[in-house]
C-alpha cells in the first residue's frame, strides 16, 4: 500500500439502506466491539485480535481514525437496523498507485444470515467508486471460508483465481481467493 497523506473525504451522512446504517467508528463503540469479537469466528477469519479488551478496542478504533486521516483506509461501523446495535464492520484499504482497494468485513453473530454483510458491501462498493473514485475493489478470501465467498457472490464480485501462500496470517501462510468488482460491472 502507498503512503497517501490526504485525508479521505468525509461522508455528509451515514451510508444506509433498509438493513444497515454505516458510520465511522467512535470510541463509544469500544465495549460493543469487545463483546462482538468474543465470537471466535471473527478472529478465526480476520485480522481482528482474539484477545480484544476495552483498552485495545479503543486503540483499535483510534488507529482506524488515523488511517482515514492518512488516506489509507476507510472502516465503517455497521449498525444492524433490525436490532439497533453494532452488527459488524466493513471497510476498504486503498492502494492509490493502482487506484484500487481491498474490502474487508465481519458481522456479529446475532446479525448473521440477515443480509447485513451483503448490504454493507454493496454500500461500501458504491462509496469506493463514487466518493473515493476507485476503479477496482477486490476481496481476498480464505478458500475454506464459504460464507465469505457467498457474500462476495451476492455482492456481484467475480472470482479471479487463488494466490498460493499469498500472505502471512496469524502464524501461517494463507492462500487467498481473489474476487473483484469494477465500476462497469452490472
Ligand atoms: C461471512 C460473514 C461476513 C457473512 O455475513 P452475513 O451478514 O451473515 O452474510 P449475509 O446474510 O449477507 O449473506 C450473504 C450470502 O452468504 C450466505 N451465507 C452467509 N453465511 C453463510 C454460511 N455460514 N455458510 C454458507 N453461506 C452463508 C447467505 O446465505 C447469502 O447467500 P445468498 O445471497 O445466496 O442468499 C459472517 O459470517 C462473518 O462475519 N464471519 C466471520 C468473519 C469473516 O469470515 N469475515 C470475512 C473474512 S474474508
């Protein structure tokens, strides 16, 4: 990823549809973040630490704000509108040399299988193309993670292939399925 110092443009209002509302993380989300990340399925498939406490959750939120100010990534807290609580996160890390971004997401256990990830990814992709002006959004998914692959498919992403031993991931090397979406895709 390149170092870009221009802050990402702010959003005038939260990104929203009938299922989710997406806004920037705030320090007040720390307790909910700790609670949600107790579910081992989140650290199992994502870079979220598996020992998050209130202090490290606040630090995690501060790093998200800093990354946005530095123009490196945009991470949204996803509010599950049916429950009115933090239902997940969804964001994109930018590579301005390629004018592309890598999206990422997780959904809290009580909010799963209700279309939350698909809705969040749809809104994120629109933000990435329309607000950030990216020309490609990609996903890197563990070949064993069937649920995430279903989200990619539901979000209109195209599977491009699998990179072998693509990246270090929590003490092992991970193969990555690459999925992409372009502004011209239907
Ligand atoms: C993967 C994850 C984000 C899915 O979130 P979700 O809100 O339940 O997903 P949605 O309700 O939007 O479902 C989207 C599609 O995935 C399918 N799906 C969801 N969970 C699934 C599962 N466990 N197994 C198979 N398919 C699944 C849904 O049926 C739906 O398919 P459809 O469009 O054909 O109906 C969630 O399970 C999660 O956070 N897992 C742990 C973290 C993780 O894997 N993050 C992604 C790392 S790449």
